[in-house]
């Protein structure tokens, strides 16, 4: 199979590595890719979120499958444009991608599918937001309705901070008749991430993971796109992933299909394990970063075969999922100033030494090669150190041993990933 993978981040490097292992693969292009993806496939220039550019590229390459990594191309309808021209695509169309593109829409679908989630109010005005905050009380959960690259959620005990974020969300919306912000009840309990591959009718859950959203140790600092992850979760019910597929992903897919927007792609289910049982915190419509780095490393099943089966509407005929018993921990190295104002251009060294630690590989995210041939930081989350081990303790030890070999001036990383 010839595969075109869209995206340029850590998620895409992890996907490219997994796809490249497949015996089905003939050729892998990544558009636009990064220095890491270039080691397992061919990077090709393209604005991944421009439907016209992507279609032109696909028509020149003739891939058998297009895999869309980031959320922006999905929300902009890249999958629709490709499917209209006959390409097989792993990734939902624009209407189905509203599960991530609009928190209010996702809540409506969850209600129709009878999926357990936090009580919420979609607000258009500051007065509505103020009333909802007062109704639910502290801690306050305020979510920007649209895409925010993982940084549109504020959880705080400070009413003024919550109201200020709500006001900013409302001010940013051009159409006053559309929901701008969703105010929710706070869900008490540990969080977990479950990825479900969907073909519009069936769903298969991948290994469960947990990520770390806050910038600093002990869950302090601002929200980020994710500072690390691990899998498996020894404290979570063993059947949780399968329950999510049956009780959440399948009902949601069926409701979506009934509404004429078939969901083909990856449904990311963010859960809170509360005293009342699992509750959905959020949906995303693509592989999560950095959980993907840990989840795919534990997957022994051919990922490309799974993605192709989903794109062809034939997931039920795919081979049964095989998952390694080993544990995986990945730790994100962030640039100086991340997440508020990341500094680009710093030189990165030590990756060869880090990669020599047993069970370790490096995933590139915000990196590029400078004109002088040096690897430099080109984003907020620069790279991930991914480590396998016989258990979480060994994987964790290897990840931090490798991270200690890497240098980037002013960079920071959390030291408590997978620490219990």
C-alpha cells in the first residue's frame, strides 16, 4: 500500500513509525513531516490544512490511503474533499469532526447517545456564563467551544479567572448566535485516554493511557498540549477500554450515522473515573499527542491494516487486537517559555546518546534542521523520549536516563510522569 500521512508533529512521527513497520506498506509520504518522519518515510511539502493543496498532492501521488493526523485539516473538511475524489481516508469529514470542533455539539451528541458526561451549559453571552459558573460552583471548568490546540480549557477555583476566560472565549467568536464557551460541572477522579478506531459502524479500542496536561510537576502551571504519558494504567479497570468502545464509541458512531455524518477515523475519548463511574470529559477526532507515543508502542497488531480496514468500512474483518504486556512511558521536552511564549531556534544535542538507552527512541515534534545542518527547536513541545520496559518503573527509569542526555538551552520537562 502507498500511504500519505498528513501532519508535522510528534503524533505524526509516532504514526509514521508504526505504519512503517507494516508488511503491507509499499511507500509512505508525510506532508509536510518533520526531521523524525524523514527517517521512516519521504517528507513532501504541503499545507496539511489546505484542502486544495492536499487534493493536488494526493492526485499527484495516488496513495491507496490518506491518514489525517491533526485536527485542523479534519475540521476544515480535507477528508471530505479527498473522499469526493475517490480517495480512501482515515479521518472523519467536517460534519463528524464537530465532535472536537465544537464542545456544545459534542455534548448534544452525547446526550442523544446516552453517554455519561459532566452536566454543562453552552453559553453565548457573559451573563449566561456568569450564571452557569454560579450554578456549578468551584472548581470552575470553562471550555472554549472551538479548537484551541489543547489550551482552551481552564479549571480554577478563582471565579474571576474563570469569568475572564469565558469572556475571552465569547469575544473571540464572530457569530453571536453560536455557542462560544461551555461551562461544566467539575468531575472528581483520575483521568484516562482511550483511542477507538471507528469505521462508521464498528469500533475497536486501543490500549488505555494517561497524559499530563499541566506544564510543571505536581500538576502545577498552565494547561499545555500534554507533557508526557504512560500505558498501561495499573489502577484502572482492566476492561475499561473495551467498555468505552461498547458503551461510548459505538453509540456515538450510530447516532452520527443516523444524522448523516458517518464517523470514520479515530475517536479519542477523554474520561474521568469518578465515584459514579466513568464520565466523558471530552472527545477528540484524532490521535492524541502525547498519548499516541505510548499507545502505539504497545500495539503489536499491524496499525496500517487497522487503519485501512476502518477506511474501507470493514473493521469487523480485521485481525484481533494484539497488545504487548510491556509498559511505555514518554516524557516531553518543551522549549523555554512554553506554553506561553516558546523560544525557537535553540540547538538540540544528545539524541544519539539518548537513543542508546535500551528500549528508548526519540519522537520529533517541534524540530527542524537549520541551514547549517543543526537540529533546532521549532515549536513549544520539541520532542518526546519514549521508553519501553518490563513494567512502568523500568520504562520510567529508562525515559529519564535518556532525557538526561539531551540538551536544549532553557528547556524544561516534568519529572513526575508515571510516578505514583
